[in-house]
């Protein structure tokens, strides 16, 4: 009723508050999932609608295209760079997108906002098929924000594959101790496939 019509209100604040109210209601509002899905592309209310839909009905959220869902979720992370922990709802919803989210998460690593970069890196940590992100994660190891560097390093360890060994082996001698630490751990996780990196180690 009232919340559904508020999602179509001309005032962007009203639309955003309505989407946030659906998130607070949670799975009991699953019947409203199609309404929330229609708002995800809304520049003003889309981030709140994406969070709400991920909480209200994860299955319906999974049906939303990555072109809409990933940017909206990353936008919901904007301004959270000084939080103590990343938002688990955003991380789970981004990671659930799988490999289709990787290009947009990599782009998120270059966002001016630390909260967006942090959540993008943390989501890459949980996306199984993100080996293509290794160069971008190595670059993110130079981020000004420790939380971003830490998440990028952990992601690097989790997504490394033998195809990334040359880049990881080079990073073993990086000037940054953080980069060296995560690169060594990533190489170590490759096991015997990492034998060519023994001289660098």
C-alpha cells in the first residue's frame, strides 16, 4: 500500500526512505520484490532498493542484471570507508553475482570513494572466478586506505591461480611489506604449481 506508492514518489528522499523501510521489514516483504527490482536503476533510491531487495528476497535480487545490481550495491557502500567492518549484506549480495560481477567490482577498485573500493575488494575475496582481477588487486595494494589494502590483499590470496604466478612472483619483491606479505601467501596457496616462483621466494 503506502510503501509501494512511496517507491514511486517524485521526491527521491521519499523513495529512498521507502526502500530502507522494506529492508527493515525483511523477508516478510517478499511480495514487494518486483517493486524494489523496478527501483534499482533509480539514481537516487536505487542503492537503498538494492540493499532492500537483497534482504527481502535474495532470489529475486539474483534475477536482476549485474549491470544494474552491482553498481547499485557499490553505491550503497559509498561513504562507509570509516566503518569498522564492511557491510555483510552488500558483500554477500555482490559475491552471489559470481563471475558476472568481476568487471564491475574491478571498476569499483578505482572509485574515488574508499567505502566503494573497500566493498569491491572484499566482494572479490568471495567471488570464486576472479583471477582476472589479480593485476587490479595488486594495484589496490597501494591504496591510501588500510581497509582497502587489507581487503585487496586477502582477495589476492583467495583468487590467485597458476596463470597469475608471474605477477605474484614479481610482487614478492615489492617495496611494500603488505604487498609482499599477501603475494607470498597467494603464491603459497598455489602449492606445487608455484614451483617456478621458488627463486623469488
